[in-house]
C-alpha cells in the first residue's frame, strides 16, 4: 500500500489497525489517514492545524483518546484523536521539540492512564510534563547538544540521546543524571528498549550500539549501514530493526 502525501513525512503514529497520523514537513500540520486494505489505498480524512513548525514527534496516550505532538515551533500540543481538535498547548522549550515519550504510571498511581510525558529539544534539555495540569514540572539539564531521542525504562527512569554524542540515564524523581554513556563518535539519533536493562542506540556515526543501562557497559557494536541511523524498532520476536540514511532497513539477529 502506498499513500501519497502533500509533503515529506517527518513523524508517524498508529491510532489503530485502520488509522494513522502523519506529521508533515514544510506544512506544520498533522494528517489523519484511513487505510483501506481491500483497495490497497489510504486517504487523508482530516487535517489538524495549530502548530507553526514541522511536527517531529507524535505519541498516543493509553486511553487512545488523546494525541501528544512536538514541533519545531518549540511547543507540544494535546489533541482529541477523534475529531482533531486542539485541547491545549504546552510551552517551556526554547528550541525544536524533537522527541516524546510517555512515562508508565507509578505503581502507587490510581490512574490507569499516562499522566506524565517527557520531551527532548534542540535547546539541550528534557522537560517532564504533567498532562493533567498541562504544565512542565521538571527540566533535566546536562546535555551539551540538542536532544534527539528519549525512551522511558520505567516510571522513574528515562534515557536520552543527544547531538553531544552521549546517552544519559535520568532519575525522574530527583532530576539527577545517574549515568553518562559515551561511545558514539557522532549524534545519537535514536534509542529503543530491548529489555528492562538493555537498550540500543543508533547514531550518525553509522553504527548501532547495545548497552547495559545499570552498568553503562557497551555490550556490542553493530556495523553495516553506510548512512546515519535515523530510527530503531523491535519486532515482536525481539529482533532489532534499523532504518538509515543509506536508504535501507536492516533486521538484526
């Protein structure tokens, strides 16, 4: 199935088996696309407007009714996933919002849904947001380059990757940086969780590195791409998938 879009696609989010969202380059908009598997086509059914810059990150809250977006206009926005109405704007960054992640609920939380999110920005910081109060509650500082990737290991542990070539482990409760992992020779563009204590990082140095988070130890380096690593994901069977500027996708065993 091929779905034509009016501009280059910078971010994607799957709402359900028949619906996806795409953040568009040079357009500042999010489009909602319905998938028709019988015809092999997809069609844009609505356009969400509100951002004034490229939408670089999208995330879906657990109840499926809210979407969170991050943009080059330095803001995050909350949207109703059903009708695309903008429910609020979160301000606090002074640079592009490059990545988003949702923190799992604390074991002591009575809510079954995500209430906290974290964003990484070109302003070299991460901000933890209370999505109920719709405000930033903590800023994490320490990176010396823009933050390009973030993942949440648990309700109180965050890992970020940066243009400064480093990966950092953060304590959400205190805001402290617990560990710095160095090894890449260029921007850390992507992160993915492989297990509770193991992550993979993709870099503009054309390599993927596997790390044990609890010790900061580099376990393995995967080489083979001839371009920078834009994105990483994990198949259902646990195999790592990588996408690169060399125009290839690789599956690693």
